[in-house]
C-alpha cells in the first residue's frame, strides 16, 4: 500500500544565470588585466656554429655596463650622445659594424634600447656579443 502525501516533490534545476555571470566577470577581468600595447620586434641574426664577425679596424664596440651606462671604445657616453656620435659615423660609412657587448646583470630591455638607438642613428650592421671568459 502506498501513501500519497499530496504534493510531488519537484526536481530542482540548476540555474545557468549565475554561471554565465561568473564567466562574463572573468572575461572582463582578463581583458582589463591584459596589455594591448603595440609590440615591435627587432630582427637579430644569429651566426652559425664556428662563424663570428671578423674584427677589423672599422668595428666599434659599445659596452653596456652593469649600472646601465655605456662605453664606446673605452669612453663613457650617454644615450643622447651615442645617437649623435653614431649618426655622424654612419653618415660617413653606412656599412660600419657595431658590436654591442653587455656585462653580466644588464637587463634585456636595456640592451634592446641601445640597439634601437643605434638603429635610429642609421646603423644596419649591429651585432650582439659576449666577452670570452
């Protein structure tokens, strides 16, 4: 014998509205937290194994020191003077090779900034190098 209580128990449905709200809030959060800046790239050629640029009298060395300062063939120089000095040198000889040698502890952004300054001055033969230990 079965006893009826009068009301059938309804099955509860899971509402999708709170789930959709959470997804949209996460979407907005990640959109606002992302950086949509204009990325630019610099093409750097890596020589193959056993190949290195030949050092000649036309090659200038720009050292990026650990404190962020610059040296050109032993003389300390700032970024503005670097651009003006190399603009004159590249005007006289556009095929002049420049070797950028960063010290240990120099950030990659600082190296890229120096290479951008050399490109701004008109250099198209810029090489990155590490000193042999």
